[in-house]
């Protein structure tokens, strides 16, 4: 049934009666989102659709399909964008790095001082050049803007207030070689193969000692009940990217393409605002439930960062100047 629904929804261009005062027809485009209704990126998707419809005077309508209705995995939506079966998708920067390797650099652990530092990088020449490179890569993708996904932090069954506290801890991770190496360098053991819906039970049963993620996931999945210590180390900040299909955009009027790009840029601030609100709500809920939030001093964060030298040498090879430029941004 899901495949049938997807097939029916993947028709990106449909002529509809015009809105009053609009043009002779409306072009309907589809946007795929794996996050649920009410999630910050989903709210931004709807804001994007609203702005585009308003500023094109009804010439373009964007239908948002959230919760993985069309594609349960972001890689699937990327493939659909490439062949023009889908117009837009909100995805993590991680899979897009396959086409623009420099995007791997902005995901290095302990790279940013804080959120403001990351946004100075992403909205400055470095981040905007990477966004432009997505289309220049010949991937068939067009990078419209970045969205926030917050910082990922460790949450565990015992306090982690210094790097030595990581020794021997079994930490659930996404299937990412760099992240596994990161935990190993901190003295722990990275565990993959555990789905997000299985983290709570894995911690409760002692299979793992904790995991890592952002505030909303920690709260919404209920993991805080099993791992009541949340350490604000902010080891990675992986942004989201709103992508467009180059093949679909080429069917549109150039003026409308510019409107689409402008509207996408405008939704970034809205998404960041929604993300910050969601983070605060999640934090308040888990703290009220008795979670201990551990804020590491700058000197301790520096000790975590020092352990990452082998990762920077391996994954940053050939990008040393870029890494230094990122580190120096805003100083």
C-alpha cells in the first residue's frame, strides 16, 4: 500500500484551476520529509510551501508529505530528486557529503565552539560555497538552505563529567565509522546496529550504557528514563539541508526559481527559532523528571577535543586549511 501511495504522489507537475487573481494554471510540487508533524523541520517545510504559494500568486503549490509517507529513508528521497520524481526533500547533510566531500568536514567532532559559531560558518562564504557545490557537483541536486538539528550529546546511566568517565562505556551510535572511532578515542566502545526505537530497552537491559543524540530525541523517545545523565559535550552539530531537484526546477519559469530560492533562505531563521523552542521544551520536561544535566567547563571540552587528533588527520586530510578557517571563524 505504501509503495502505491508513493507512486501516486510522485507526480510533481499537475495542472490545476487557477486561484482567483492568479495565472491560468497551478504547478503542484511535492516535498518529502521523514520527520513527524510538529517537528521543527516539518514546520519549516510548511512555512516554505506557504511563502512560495503566496509569492508566486498561486502559480506554485508545494504539498508536504511528512513522517516518511513517501520515503522512509532520506537516501530514497535523494534518488527521487535526482531523476525528477520528487521536487524537494529535507535531508541531513551526511548523505549529501557523498556528492560534496567538503560537507564531511563540517561534521567533524568538537569542531564548533557553539551554535553561533556553526551558523557563522554555514551562513558565511564557507557554508554557502558548499551549498553551491551541491548543484555544481552534477548530482542533479540543488542546495537551497541549511536547517538546524541541534548538538548531539552523550546520555548515560552514570555521570560523565570528565573524559576519563567515558572509559569502558558502551555507547549506541548511528552506523558511522567516524563516530565509532570518536567514542573509542574517548575510551568507550561504540555500538552500532541498535535502532532508535530499541535504545531504551538496550539501556534498561544493560546491553549498552548510553547513547548520544539531541535534546528532542532524548526526550521524545523516553531514553531519559533509562539514562538519566545528559552531558552537554556537543560533540557534533550536523545541519539539515533543504534540497531541490535540478530536473524539476528546470521546468519552471526562472523568476519562480528565484522566488523558491529566496523563500527557502527565509525559512532558515524560522526553523532555528522552532528548533530552539523545541529544545527548551524537551529540556524542561526531562529536568522536571529528575534528569541530571552536566555542563562541562571549557577546559574539559578542550580535553575531549584533544583526543580527536587522529580523526582530524584521517578525515581532514587535504582539508587542513579549510578546517583552520572554520576554527578561526568569528574569532
